């Protein structure tokens, strides 16, 4: 009888821990590193390193990011075992691979388990993807293919003076969903079956809408366990600085309920991020959670979150593509777990 009681208690404790790991706080607090990585002085004339996507796999952090300069964007890859090494890591510029030159930006990387392939999702004026059998081999990426034949009509009708940007894929057990933004207050979602991915994306629907600055770009969607999902979208604050709002849902298709989604209670903004010394940035902009589960479900533990983001000196000014964006790391300091 004692053995049964002990086993039952252990099972109950394990269940409680499982439920606990699915809890997200109603407000967030973070500490930030200093700027960890920026452009190299290698003759390429790159002004900023932006839009990071990151997974921890086989003992290394694998990072993909946009390279920004006045003439346009492309992509870069580097890997490190420790974030302190990031600025001295070797950069592999993906315009030297089959991904090619021209406009490529805002990458997202994940392992698509049904096909045993890594996917790199990015924007090229369309929603594009490339595949690779080995994430550590930057030369192994395939030539890009597009999800759509052109800009979907619903986006063309609503985009105004915005841009179609920041594609994000997440899959559940049946479907793969593609999110994107238009810099004009609309978040879009389309889907195809898991078995048909990456083909067959249907006409997008508007998943959420708000004012332009309140729902700007750079969406992330994650599974946080127990059938719950977390949505992050970058906004432009009343001070002109970038920050993130957040929502939760029990389905990738929504509806989405506000979590920490205001300037006074943001997911991540200058007012809930602590820096050591003077803050090197006031913008908490386009980034991604550090993922240790690397597959297409985009599953993260909501315990002790870490978020790799782009920031920029508050004194920087001028052409947006020429701003000196750098990458920094947020670490959650009020985990509910």
C-alpha cells in the first residue's frame, strides 16, 4: 500500500509540474545582455545584423539573420557554443550559396521531421523557402522556391503603403500554418496539410488587425504545451521605439486573447527590460525564442524564456536600412515555473 501511495504521489507531482510548465505569467520581466554581435569589417558594407532565428542543436547555437545595408538585404549564418563568442564567430553569407543574391530577409529555421529536412523560411518579395539536410553546412541550402505565385489578393487589398514581410511557419499534428504581416496593421494566416507541406498554401485570412503601429510586423507563434499557443507581434510604441505584444490561444487559428499586450504591460519593451549600466537600445525588435526543440511544432517551454532580438543605439538616425542594428539576448527574470 505504501508503494502505491508513493507512486501515486509521484505521478500527481509529475502532473502538477507538467501543468506548471504550461503557465505563462500575466506580465514579464527580462534582463538584457549588451550587444552580442554586429557586422564585420570585411568589405561588404553591411550596416546591421537583424531578424535573428535561432535553434540549439548538437551542442551549438545555430543563428540565421538578415544582413542590412542601404542597397538591400540578404542572409547570414553563424554558429557558436557560447553567446560570448558570437561577435568573433565566422560569418557564412548565404548569397554565396544556392540561396543566391538579391533580396532575401527575415529568416526562420526549423527541422521538418516528416521529411528529415531543415527549412529556412524568408521573404524575397514573396514568401520563400529553402531546404538543407544539414543545418551546419551553409553551402547545402537549396535554391529558393516560393509558397505563392504572387502576392495573395487579400494582402494586396489591405497592404496600403506597407510591405508584405516576416513569414513564420508553425505546424500542428494536421496542418502547417504560414503567418505574415503587411506593416499596415494586419496579421495574415494561411495553411496547408502537414502531408502536403510546403505545397498547397491556401488564400490567407486576416488572423488579427489593429492600427498600423500596434500590429506592425515580426510575428512569432509558439506551442507552449497542453494545447496552448503564444503569439508575439512587434509594435511601434508612442516613443517611436519597437516592442513586443503577446496573446494566447488554444488553436493556431485563434481566436487570440491578450496576455501582455500593452505599452504599460508589454511582452518585452524598454520598461520591463533591465540592462547592466546604460541601455544600449530602447528598441526590443525582431527576434526569436532560443529553441531547444527544433521541429516544425515550434514548441518551447514557457519556463525561463530566452529571446534573441535586434536592438539599435538610441542615438542612431538616418535611412532605416543603414541603421546599425545589433543582436542582444533577453533572459526572463520572473519565470512562473
